C-alpha cells in the first residue's frame, strides 16, 4: 500500500491506495514526487459501502 497526497500544500487530499503485482515491489520514499493513475471502486455489503483505491500506473517524476 502507498499513501498519496495531492500537490499544493500540507493539507491537500490524501489517498491510501493498494499496489498489486510488480508495482507492489516498488519502493518510494516519503516526499518523492510521483504521477499515478488510480482506479476507484465501490461496493455494498450488509448495508455498508466500501471503497477500494488501486494504483494502475505509477511513475517517479524528476531525478
């Protein structure tokens, strides 16, 4: 899993997303700038709504 924060400031939106397959082997340090494509899915179970966030593509920006 990875925690992503939108650019702009300290209090921008954050997302905890799952990384599967080969992506799960990648390691990123806190503060590294990355571009990601996310897939959001929701489902209902026993009257509760659950959301999954999956990283479908990630690329390190800069050096």
